C-alpha cells in the first residue's frame, strides 16, 4: 500500500490556507479553487466544498450572495471573527514548526 505523504501534509494545512486567502478578501468558491489548485494544495473543486462546509460549521467563515455580471448570484465566503482568531493561532505555531521540520529534514551532515 502506498502512502501519499503530500496528501497528509496538505490535509493538515489547507483549511488554514483557505482562512489566509479569505483574510485578504472575500472570495467565491471558484476563486478559492483556482488559488489552491495553482498552489498544489487541492486536486479539484470537489475537495474544496466539503472543506468550506466544515469551516462554516465551525463558524470560521460566513457566506453572503453577491450578484454576478455573468449569470446567477455567487456565494462568497468571508472570514469570521472566530476564523481570524484561528488563523492568528495557526500563524503563531506555523513559523517555528516549519523551521523545526526544515532543520530536521536538512541535508545529511557528515558524522565524522
């Protein structure tokens, strides 16, 4: 059985990446999908909507509808105050965590 290390790493951080994108500006699903797909964090839009549903359930994001110039109204996602707190906490832990992992995974050193 093959173990997809990349999938495991993405699973742990992708929801916080969504929160970070929404901290910049409200976005609709397709915009989020494009950003996350280009960054290699999700494989398809089918992965995104269950994640957005969890974020809404946790009350980390809220939604609102906005008219679209090309069709029906779009559902936009916005970071909630609770989501801002979660993102701030994640940012506090991420930098030292990433630095520790980078240090441990660094090139093998000569063991004279």
